[in-house]
């Protein structure tokens, strides 16, 4: 696996974020083949960036799609590019709570690419979509919508995180068989759109030190996106250790 991403969401004060950064530096050694990406809250991005000294990669949790202008309360990919190499785009919490549609997500993906930030495109079906056997069409639509107009020479900078909505924060993780089916759907859709070009596919949703052992044994997965277990240095380091070994 090549990626381990920690999504701190709307947690931790600036001080707590810096404490976690220091603890993580002590618990996670510089292991180059694995890209460890921390995604602090927007508030903590700048202080984490300045104290990070290049130790970890840094990601934003969201961005706006225009580069600048009268968009009160928003922060653009163009502004973020000095601090981050990655940006989560289309997380299910953005889709569900803030009403982001595929068209918004598409503009955000393009804004990231235009500003040399790698978008981590989050996709996944809800429980009812899963129960209605709509997983395949939902994933295909989300990929198709988010990547519309993204050219072949840009696709290598895109990462896809498969995060079934029902698995996020629930303690539930898909069965290996279902996970493999979802990964296959994603790879097939990318192949349909981009031929031989491939994108890394990560899994996210209730990843912890217990289930990480099974997840790392899935060869088609290129990494993990971790929410609540990334807020604790020991728990995050255990997952990193499992990936390394
Ligand atoms: P979780 O969150 O690990 O707390 O389920 C994952 C995510 O939302 O990215």
C-alpha cells in the first residue's frame, strides 16, 4: 500500500492539532514508500504546515472551485496550494450535509488539478442505495460526474477513495468480497474513461488497528483513509505499522 491518509475532520483545536503532530512524528518513522498524509481542519492547516517541517504530506479537507473573488467564507485551491499537496474532494459529509453535487465536485477536482494539488476524490453508496442494488450505478455516476473534462494527462494526479457512507463512523467495514467488487467497478469505470491509465484506489470507513490487517491483504487497494482512528497517534501508528509490515 502506498497511501495512509488521516482525516481529522472538524476536530482538535490548534494546540491539540500541534500536539498530535508532535506525537505522530515520534510514533511514525520516515518510511518513504508509504505516503502519510495528514488532513487537519482548515484552522490548523497553517500551524501544522509550519511545524511539520516536511515530515508528513499535508492535505486539505475541502476547497472552493474558483481561484479568488467574492466568496465569503470559502478558501480556494489556489490559496491552499502553498500549504498542501492533497485535498479531499466530495467526502460524503460534504455531499450529505452541505449538499455538494457531482457538478460542484467536478469543479473542485479541476480546481485542485489546475493548482497542482492532488484531489482525493471520495465516492461511496449509502445504505439504502446498497440495499437497492444501486452500488454500481452510484459509483459509476460519481466517477463520471467528478472527472468530466479531466484529461488523460491529469488523471495520474487523481486518487479515488471508496468510502461507503454506511461504513463511515459506524464500526462496519464491507466484506472482502463486496470490497473487491466495488474496487473492480471503480477500476473498470476508469479504464472505460482513460484506457490503460490507472488511479490509486483507497478504502475509507471505520478503519482501525483491528480491521487494517484484513484490509492491507487486499492487493487491489492502494491505501487507507482513516477518520476517527487518525485522531490518536497510537492508533494511527498501529495502522501505519500494519501497512509497513
Ligand atoms: P471513520 O471516517 O474512519 O471515522 O469512519 C472515515 C472518513 O470519513 O474519511
